[in-house]
């Protein structure tokens, strides 16, 4: 990956904030890996958001909502910075 692409990815990870703490996903280490495929025109983001340790229904719902919000924001930023690419998560 060239340095300009890496800078763009790093910038996106700094820009997108976790909604409760308002700290960047980069600072919190919530993204494990970003894979950019030019041939498939796809960006695959591997998240590192663990399930709650307790079997609390409310905790699970909150965790899922936070993950969904982060993924929506990342998708919007990646697809804006890389026009023509589709962003997906695993």
C-alpha cells in the first residue's frame, strides 16, 4: 500500500469517533485491519469490538448500537475518500 493511501486510511481512523467517549477509533484500537483491493474496488475493515463479558441483554444491545454507528461512519468516510469503492466489514 502506498504512503498516500495509508495516510488517508489513518486520517479516516482518526476522524471517526466512538460515540460514547468521543475518542477516535484509531486511539481506541477498534479497527484491527483495513484491506484495500483495487481489482475488486473493495475496502474490507476488520473490527476489534468484543462482545460484552456479562450476559446482559442491555449491554449487548448497547454494544451492537455502538458497533453499528461506528461502521456506518467508517463506511461513509471510506466511500467518500475512495470513490467507486465499496466498504464492508468482517
